[in-house]
């Protein structure tokens, strides 16, 4: 994760652009939150201008048996761009990131980004093939997931508190919270 030029991030925020932050395999496995912490620091500096501005992406290699295919239950199509986010290491990284920056949902771009972040924080995931029964090459899918009620309440509270702290309006904060996927 190279963020050697934080000025680019500052310029993008001032222009109203999204910030795409790619977390690489080394940062993931080392549980390195230093770079993302610096980016969040810049986002915090900009307060309300940084609302819904952050995309998180992971660039790692996985074996197929380590990945869950998130299937659209209405069409049966695989959403393979979502498969990484059910990986155990990514889930642990995101949980650690949330523990360090509990107001991060204020910055996440909404839609798919908050859905994937929520999936990583979920504690009750149902699969078409249970983890212990998987073989190499099996195509297994997540069919449902739930976020614990206490965690959901914490996410909402932290997002509200941060929004009010930076002087955002109740309407904007409600919009951020409404964009968080809580299945």
C-alpha cells in the first residue's frame, strides 16, 4: 500500500472525488493498519467533505477453496468481484480495522463498499457447502448473513457521533446510515 503522496488524496477530497485504497497481501497478512490509518487521518481532517468518499479494495491471491462465491439468489449468477470479502484473512483484517476506526462507516462510499464491509463483520454466515465439507474446486456460496444487533447498534452510534462531531447535518448522517447494509 503506497500512500507516499497524501497530497493526491487531499486534492481528490477537495475536488469531491472518491478515494480508492488498495490493501495488498503484505498489509493484509501483517495486519498493518498504518497506511490506512494515515488515510483516515486525512479524511478526518476534511470532516464532512470526506463523507462517503472511501473505497476499500484488496489485491491478494487466493486458492478457490478459500473463497466463498456470493451468489445472487434471484438470478443464480456469481458476483465474483465480491468473493474476496468472505475470506477469513480479509474478514479478520476488516474487523481489526473497524476496532481501530469505529467511525469508518462515515467515510465508506456506500452501496457495495458498505455491503462488503458489513459482510466481513457478520458473525452468522450461511453457506451452500459448510466450511468443513469443502474440497478444492467446489463452488460454494454464501446464502445469508447477519450482523449481531449489538454491533449494528455500535456502527450506527459511532457513525452518528462522528457525523455530529464534524458538524454534519442530521439529514446527511441519516443518509450515511441508510446506505449501510445490515441484512
